[in-house]
C-alpha cells in the first residue's frame, strides 16, 4: 500500500496581486484575536476603549509593473526573498517592509492625536467631531504607496524618517478646518522612539498573527496528518545509526507535531510590549506642559488600546527583551523543523519514502534518475539562515548604551528577513510533505532482516521470571552475530519460562513489537491541541 499527501494543499487562500490593494481588515475592536479555537492571545484590541484600530491587508508588489518588469526586478534583487522567492513571502511585506513601518507610524501618530482630544485637561485639543475623526481614520484606512512615497520625499529634506511622517500628516490635515487648529499636537511630547517602538510592535503583531502562526499551524497539521495516516506502519528505529526497537512511522511524525506545537504555543503567548514615556522614560516633557495629568496612566491606556502590553520601566527605548524572547521562540521552532527535515531526508535516502515526480522536472543535470529531496533541503537551508538572523537580533537588540544608542535602529529594519526565511522554510517543508509516498515494502524489508531487535523483550520477560543473567545470555546470542527468525525462536523455546510467557514471545515479530506507538500517533491531535 502506498500512502501519499499529494492532495494536501496550502489552506491560506490569500491571493496577492500587483499594486497596493487596501481592504478593511485585521482587528475587530469588539473581540480579542484568536489564532486557533483553543488559544486566545495577548495580541488584542481592548473593547473598553472607543478606539477602533483598523489596518489594511496591503499587498505590496511592483505596482503597475509588467511581468517583464517583475522578472527584471527579481533578477536584480540583492536578497532572494525580494527576488527568486518573492512569490512565497510577499504576504509579509505589508507588515515588515518600509511601507509597513511608515503605515504604522502614521497610525500611531493619528491615534495619539485622537487620544489627546479625549483628555479633558488638554483643552487646547477639543474633542474631535465625528467628521474630523472619520477624516483622520480615512488617512489610515486609505494609506497608499503614493502616500508612502510622499513621506519618503519629505524625508529627503528632513533626513529624519519620523519627522517626515509628522510633516506629512500636517500637510494632509492643513486643509481640514477643525484639525488644522491643532496641527502642532501631532507628535506632542513624543520622542521618535515612542512612535517607532509601537510601530515595530504592531508590525510584529500583524506579521505573526496574519502570516507566521497560520503557516506554523498548517505545517503542524500536515505533520499531524502524517502521524495519523501512518500510525500503524511499523518501522525499524535507529539509535546511534544502528538498528533499535521498532516503532511506527506515524509515532515518529507525532513527536515532531507535538514539539512544534509547544513552541507555537509559546510564541502565541509572548507579550508584545510598548512604551510611550518620552525622551528618557520619565514623561519629562508631558509633565512640563500639563503637570496635572497622570501621564503614566494615559500612556498605559494608549499602548493597551493598540493591542500591546504596556511597559512602564523604560529609557528612551522599549528595551526589546520581548523581541529577544519572541525571536528565540521562533528559532527553537525552526530548530525542531531542521530536525524534522533531516529525518525526512534520511528516510528518503534509505527508501522509506518515495517522492511523487512531476512531469518536466529535473533532479540532476547529469544523472537522469535522480529525484532529490530539494524541498526539505531548501527548508533546512532557509531555517539556518533565519536562525542566524534571529540569534543576532535576540543578542543585539536588548543592549543599548545608557539611555539609548541608535544601533538598534538599523537592526530593527532586518526583522522581515528573519521572518521571511522562516516562512519560506515552512512552505518548502509543507510542499515536500505533499510529495511523499510511504514505501512499505522497503520498511518491511529492514524489519525482516533485524530479528535481533527482539532481544530486548526476551531478556525483559526473562528478568520477570527470574531467569539468571538474561541480558548476558541475549548479548551472547545477538551481539555481532547474524540473527534470524529461526535462531530467535529456537532460543525462546529453550528457555525455562511458563508456557504462556513463551507463547507470547513466540508470537512477537519485528513488525509487531511496537509497543504503544500506534496509540500515541493516533492521539496526536489531542496532544497538539490546534483544533479543527
């Protein structure tokens, strides 16, 4: 019997297209985000605030480009993520690109102005009319590539990216009679890092919730399906590369599904933090302007209204410890997947899996017979690249001289690369799984040739019934010697054991000596708890 996964397909139905397409999406302010039916995560928008956080599912590609222009761009891209592999990772671009950063800066600046208008003590910024709030929200919802280009144009003059966003918003609002009166309250009492740290948090929140976690879930479900489908397929284990007690192929797959799900759960529970405390974390400027306002409380309300966790103890920057924790968790997920990729590679190499071929594909430029495990090799390679970047981010970002240095600024712009290589690896592994067929004849062949693995149950039963030196006797029979069904059965028949015990041992074969492996494999869904 041959079992295959060729019918499995990616469940992510988002179909990117060229240009920028803003569509209302992301956060329903009346509900917490829920990534599965069982996990409610801290990435949420408070239902107690009137703030309605809306972003767009922005798909970024070569706006208005022909297919030739796109191919030219792929050929000249410095990173393969933006070239060869763009089609597989572009769903991250809306969150993790320069466009995404500018977009979230615009969102934070506007939401802060609206927050100020709702503080009674800030009389200089009266509560906005519904029309004015709608106008401001429209800037967020309709933010486009052209808007981002305008910000970049302003930045060429200011040589300051956050200040360029402030000037952009002033230009956008100077024609609105109500908002024009309070233009100078854009960026009020803020340091650039107040805007940036919240923007980076929202970028990560969006990328993880919309792209990374769904890809992880799909991968885990694919491996879980392997576990269930192959629950009863016996397989020779190998420890130290040598034959060991049999297992089932499904149970070995279940191990990876459970391990990956644990890291996925840890990632989903990581709190994404934010600060909004001014130049050195003390609200100095805020208090100098309005000493009668509880600014730490206002800041906490504002940060949590964006769906982030408030960090009250900061310098100029949020210290990025949560980022290190988040990136380390993704790295550990990736490490486990490397282990999976290498095991599947090894099973393919010994013939336990065949790979479904596709007409026209070539495995080797000189050896026509080759069907190489390229998907798992691609996955492993990209995981290594991702983990190198994730390790650097985790080690570097929590370190900043005194109250702040600027070394984190350029580093933070590279988060998308680490996530991109991770996403590419997940998709490659899923694609590879879809090509696998179990070669049960090959699995049977190895089990038929390794009757020596029954030495373990025989000596264990001998111990139960007090037979002297059971381990030593089996060692003499099996170690370094050819053992077959006949010699094993002859040995069992000569043992001084109760007949019932003998009969049980005589019924054992390398194919049936699998313990609880099948049951463990079949229970995988309960263990990973991903839901339907």
